């Protein structure tokens, strides 16, 4: 499942959450610290598993 990175605009906590696409589309993301829903999605640096062939 994809990982999404969010910044809580209430308490400035940066957190990542893993959820399915359907959950993501619902947009019900809450800050784990203060429980507020005022979150901003951050530009995620996708950690794709690159197998470097040397
Ligand atoms: Zn918060």
C-alpha cells in the first residue's frame, strides 16, 4: 500500500500514514498527535525498492 506524508497544520506534526487508495480518496486523515483533521499532504519521496545491479 502507498505511504502518504502529511503535516498537521494545527500542531505542526509531520507524520506518515499507510492506507489504501479508497481510504485516501475519502480524505479522512487525522493527525495522530492532536486528532485534528487539518492536515496538509506533503510531497512524498517515493521509496521505490531499486535493486542496483552493479
Ligand atoms: Zn496535530
